[in-house]
C-alpha cells in the first residue's frame, strides 16, 4: 500500500507538469499516458474519476503547497515586511521551477473555470486573506490592505504571463521586484531596494 501511495504521489507531480505544458483540454489521455509512462488502466486505477479527478488532485497538491509555504507564513506572527518578502521569494522560486505557470490562473482563464470554480476561488481567496493579514499587521487599514493584496496577486499573475511569453524567469524576478518597491514606497517598510531590469 505504501508503494501505491508513493506512485500516485509521483504521478500527481507528472500530471501537474503535463497540465502546465498542454493545458487541461490539450492533455488528452494519450498525452497523459505518455508523460507519466502509465497505461490508461493504471491511470484509472489511481484516478477512477478520470481526467477531472487527476486535475483535482493536482490543484489540491498545489493548494497544499501554497498553504504551507505562502498563506500560513503570511498569517503567522512576526515582522510583516519579512513575511511579505518571504512570500515574494517563495513565489519566485516556485514559479521559476514550475514552467512559469500558475495552474489556478491558467484554469481560471479557460473553459475549466466552471468545472473547478470552487478550488480556483478558494486558492485566490485564501491567498488574498493571508496577505491582507500581513498588510494589516504592517499598518494598512483592512479595506486598503485587502485592495492592495488583490493588486499584488494580480501583479504576480500578470508577471507570470509576461515572463512565460518571454521564456525568461528573470522577467518574473524583475517584475516582482517592482511590486516590492511599490509596497516599500507606499508603506516606507524596509523592503529591498535593489533595482532589477527587465531582460
């Protein structure tokens, strides 16, 4: 049983890479079978609900990662500026090593939005709530903190689109630095002031 669980977990990581490359509709069962080196029978053994269940499992895993590495640290006690800076750093590292794709953002812009609506909404809502908490701890009133949190998340999503279009992770780093500087300017918080240029 332990081996089956391990293989399913490995398969979820491969599925995530496949969905990032081909999208949900483009990832046919034949493509998925080839990318995971599993026959259709094995895939249905792990995911009886078919491709929908595969996508749900991938989104759940991504959501769990963000909860542990982004949302919980943002909402924890400690220096608010340090918590927000850690969010930016974690986002840079995560997305740079995952094809510059946010699967939730990609699914939100496709026909899959309705199919996975609850998961997509929860992902962005939880992220915004945690970031709002950190911003409030940094001195913003709640309404302004919530609006700024949404601006930041929208900025990160937009940076991913541009970076992927340029096939250049450095573009993501540069654009996220600009977001950092925007917050630092508005809050006078001790965020990094290092300048990076788009490339």
